C-alpha cells in the first residue's frame, strides 16, 4: 500500500482557505453536525449571496471552538470509495 501526501501552501489558515462559494454547503453540513446553528445559518445565507471575508474568520472560530481536528473530520468524512472528499480550487 502506497500513501501520498500533497502539501499546499496557503496565504491564510486552512479554514479560511476552504471557505469558498463552492464549499459553503459542505461547511454548513459540518457546522450543523457539530451543533453550531449560528454559523450554519450564516453559511446557508452565503450559499445564496456569496462568501465574504468575515465568513472565513467565523468558520475558523467555529473550528477552534469545537476543535480543529473534529471540525475537519466532520467537513471531510471518509468514504470507502474515494477517500477524503474535498473540493480543489
């Protein structure tokens, strides 16, 4: 079994980097699974009007509050067929 790791360098934290228009549905679902309805509602609105700079900070703060590893597990659940599901940009 071979494992490969891809490292990406970003200008901001992971949570801010993935807070994109294409990812808000995934992030909203993760927030609801964690029991964070306020940020989930913000993400639902962003799905309609688009993402702004403040939303990335809110997602980061939510990840810190619930634990960044736990947030990542809810955001990118394992799949038997495809491994981690993430959207690239």
